[in-house]
C-alpha cells in the first residue's frame, strides 16, 4: 500500500490518497486487506485528514468487491492525463 497526504482545493481539507493497495493472491481473504485499511484509517486520522480517496480500474472486480465490503462509497469521475512534452 502506498499513501500520500493531499489537499483538496474543493473542500479546503487534507485527505489521504491511497495510490495502491495490492495483496498477493495467496494472501487474499486472510484479513490482510482489512488490516491495511484499518492502518490507513488510523494514519489518516493521525494526520487530520477528512477522508481517504483512491481509484481503481473498472475491470478490477475483486478490488471493487472488497472496497464495497469495507463500506467505501463510489464517486463518478473522469480521469485525464497528458504527456509532459505533448504541447511543447
């Protein structure tokens, strides 16, 4: 799991952004994911973050099912990216 603390210009509040949570297949279903999320919640609270955000590809069915089981809510969003030298 990798996490950064970011600042939302929309809300004016800090939030924790989970960039990646990966559990090897042989360890899935053993509670490790829950333990990581619990540690993340404690980390976010310690750093006075108002929420935790992350995203996952729509074809990550196992991840989406896990996130729903832990009570996470979905927000619709379109993600954009641009190469650094595309407009130079």
